C-alpha cells in the first residue's frame, strides 16, 4: 500500500530505483578510488621513492568480516524466515 503511494507521488519505478542504486555504488567506489589514488601517486620529487604497502592480517580481517557477516545473515534469513512459504521442502523449520 505504501509502496504504491510513494510510486504515485514521486514517480519511482523499478528501473529508476535500479539506476539510483547503481549510481550510488559507483559514487562510493569513485570516492574510495580518489582517496586511494592520492596515496599511491607517482613520486615526482628527486628524493621521493616508491613505497610498498602490505596490509596486516587485522586490516585484511576487517575488510573480509562485513562480507562474511552478510553471508551469515542471508543464510540464517533463508533458513529461519519464510522467504518461500509455499515451498515446504525449502523451509523445514516451519513444517516441524
């Protein structure tokens, strides 16, 4: 009901929503790329040298953990929430 009202008032469509999502993701990636690019700039002064950076295991872990949490959240949601209520074999927790 509310989705229909929002669509009627603002004129949102699924295509426009997908375009907005894609533009948001591209904007975040572009912002991150610009911030990293400044650090990785080519040295221009005669006394500057290239620097090699290797992240520690803590930095790698904090990068991987949000993805792992998302996978766990989706797996638990699929297992315990009635995502496909018409399919009894896909939702055995409900049948018990």
